[in-house]
C-alpha cells in the first residue's frame, strides 16, 4: 500500500494499509460471487455452447472459439457458465495470460474449470474488480497461494479471501473508467502491431522468394551455400567467470532468440573470456548470429543481426556467427531469409538430437539459399528495417502505456488520488 497515505487527514489505518476513511476493506467474496453459475445434472440435455479454454486467452483478451460444443446431460466439472461483465481468472498456472474481463455477450458460453468465474454483486462493479485483481495477479499474495510444482494451481478459497480496499459503487465506476481508457489505448496499439506483423509476414513470403520484385531489378536470382557467402564461427564461450580472464558482455542464446537486432539496448550479461576468445568471437556490425542449438527442432536457427557497435561484446555458447562478405550479400536480408521458408526447413531437417537439438558445422555451411544481387538484397532489407523500426516504436508505446497504467492503479486503487464525484441531480 502507498506510503503517501500514512497519517494523512481523512485516511485510516487498516490491515491492508492506509485508505480513505469512507472506504471499506472487504474480502473478494463479499463483493463478488465466485463460480456461482454452473450447469447441473438437471440441465436440459444436448445443449450447445461455445467452450472457452485457457488457450483462448491472450493477455486480457479472449479469442472467441469458432464453433459450439454440444454437452449431453451428465454431471461434468467442465461446465461453468459466465456472463458479460464477469472476470475470468486462471487458477491453473495463474498469471496475467489467463486473466481477463468478459466484454462480450456470453449467454451461450461456458468455460473450463481452470478458470474462477468472478461475478460482481450489486454493490460492486465488475471492471473495478478486474482492475483490482490485475494489480494483485503478479503480487506476492497470489504466488504465496499457488500450490504444486508440476501442476501449480490457485485455490478458490484463497481468491475469495483476498482483501480489497472498496470505495462507493460510483467511485468504483469512475476508477474503472479511467483505467479502462489505458486498456483501450493499449489494445489499439496492439492491433496496430498485429497489422504490421501481418504485413511483414506477407512481405517476407513475397520479397524473400522473388515473387514480388522492385522496379529496376530484373536479374535472375542465384543459388549459393552459406559457406560461399560467409565465414562461420561457432562460439565456445560459456557463462562461467574466471579471475584470470577478461570481463566482457556476453551475447547469449535468449538475446538472439528474443531479438531480431543486436544493439546497445539489449541487456547483456557480464561474463569473462580469454584474450583468444575475445579476438575470435567479438561481435561486429553486420554479423548474423544463429542459434545452432535448441530444445525443439522448430526453434532451431533463430537469427539476429548486429546493427550497432557494442564495445566488449562477445558471442556466447550455443550460437554461431555468420560473417558475411559484403560484396556477396546483405546481413539483414540473409538473417530474414534464414528464418524463412525452405532454408529454415533445411535447418529443422538437419537438427540432430533427442531431448536437445543441434546443427553441425556442415549442416550450416552447406545450407543452400537463393539470393538476388547485393543491391536488390539491400533494397529488400530496407523494407524490413523500416517495418521493424515501426514495430519497435509501437511496442515502446505500449510499454509506456502499461507503466502509466501501473502508476495510476497504485494511486487510484489505494485512494492516494481521489476522484471528484459529482452527485446526480435529484429531480423534484
């Protein structure tokens, strides 16, 4: 709870911290019914419903299932109804990805018992409960209530006991209205990102295969192996630190797997390396980094391009460096090409292993690619660089909105900042 409320006039101390004097502390079960609506044995047989499972939740948005499922008349745990305005909280592997507000007509929907269905009582507002729970889902309270390791779950009784600072119903509406405005902004930017990603995917299918050509480029594309285009360096620099080695920043597997571009903005881990390793595996602008090992075949050969000079940056274990000859190719074009189409299928097919998969030097060097002239590669690369810059700006915008919302939640849901409530005009 915010420390700014301590001993402030008009505030009181409670077991959840200092809150406004006119607020109450209530358990969730006092303001909401949990799993109240469910289909019973007496339900008419052969009813069809849209069945919402945990896989249909993406962040706080629901993907509506395509078709209905018919349930015959028998007692079944997986027959939990919900309404518009309810909150669904995953009690199995609980996190924000299994949590959302029902903002659509849902008379014909039921959900998995992996959800707790939370329905606001008359003196509470569903969206206020949603935002309050959002502020708690990643908190220590929820993690402390999770039991089990192989199949972690949250007990409904613990959810019911969650203590919530509760203002009047009118103030609940006003708080939820403000916080929902940020949700709307985040959702709109999210849709822009999805549209850009669809555009990028379509362009990759056409530009990287020559189905669409830019004016002025008419030469035939040529086949080549990676060995003909670049020098391959397979790193053996591990994460261990040694006092007799030099301190470096280490570019790790996840740095490549999660980023398409390696820049100074990436949070590299500190490690040590020998002078020989530093000389051989220091990363340079234009290097294409390839994940040569992976836990699954499909995740093999993710790529990232070094686009900025990062001092003292060394390539780590499980990665390979493709140092491209600039007279033969463009590194951004090559990185996109390796993660797409037949070239990526080559890496998947040649990945060896059972529980962990890896690529041999031969499998990488002999991978065949079909490429246009260097000038056309550069032109194609510019398109993807432009789209990726726009995607990066949009993602940063969402991150800012989320930070702003988090700050507002801290202030509004604790009463640190009050909303002026104008009472409705009474008719005579």
